């Protein structure tokens, strides 16, 4: 079980690795996240850490129940709250700040963000349809083909690829390689692209599938 952190996508850049090869990276700004609540099995039924990010300068946009929650824990109001399951709670306390140095020895991470909204789009852009002939005599250029049948069965099947809303969905990019961790600037560089627009909020955690694969390999080597 690993912690999830909230950060912001700042853009993309190129860096050079030890072999002199250019690596395209996404810059993630991850300020220290503060622990706002520790949940245990006795009171809450499970073990978890509630963490907050982006200290709220203006408190008008935060509800009164949340302001009371932060006041009871004696922490500054946070804009974003997230929760992480933890097996051992002994090394954590309310008010503790955990920074990007948490990923110092991490090789792969998973990043979750909200993809860019594209509005209503047709099947060519939304589903990569090839379209019809571009000739003047053709009446079939960019729209979809047939979507149903006649009397049998006389309906449109579910999950048919059709025009509609595109983007603005939660997307997780898995197994991104950690290129660099800069604890002084609170910056994390990962190889490749990350969903979302610039300054969009993203959630970062150690890669789940890569860790499981590594643990299985370790178990096999021990046998």
C-alpha cells in the first residue's frame, strides 16, 4: 500500500540521460501534502491516511463542515483532500507534511488526471473512424455508417460507437518512469505524457502493477 499525492501538471520538457539521449518528460509540481486525519480500525473500520494539498488562501470556497474538520485537527484548510490505505500507522501523525522525497527510490508511478474536454465530437475524431470517399459525388464523408437494422432485430446495439461528448474524464496513465526527483523545488519528472491540461490537478502514487510484478519476481527467486 502506497500513499497518493496531489500535485499539478506544469508542462513538458526534455532532459538528457546518462547516455546523452533526449528524454521527453512531464513536470509535476508536488508541494508537501499534510496529513489531516488518521483513520483506524476501531473508530473507522479500516486503516487509512487522509491528506490535504494546496493550502486555501481564501476560505470562502470551503464549506463550514470542512472548516470545522480542519480546525479540530489544528491544520490549515486544504483545497484538495485524498485518502490512502496504509498498513502501518505508527510512523504518521496529524499535521505531518510529506513531500516529493517520498518517491526518491521509486522507479515507476501511476498518474491520474482529468483529460482535456473536447466537447461534442464526431466519430472520426472521437473513435478514429476513417470516413468515406472525399469525391464530390459521394454523399458519405465524415459521418458514421449504419447504426441499426430493419425489422430484425430492429434496434441499435449497446456500446455502438457514435458521436458524443469527448474528454473531461478521469484517466490513469500507468507505469511512468521516474526520471528525476527534486525535493528542493518540489518537482517530479516522469517520462512521457500525463492526462490533463497545464496547471491541472493530478494524483500520483507508486505503480501498482509494476510493484506486484516485482514482488512476484522476488518470490520466485527466493524459491
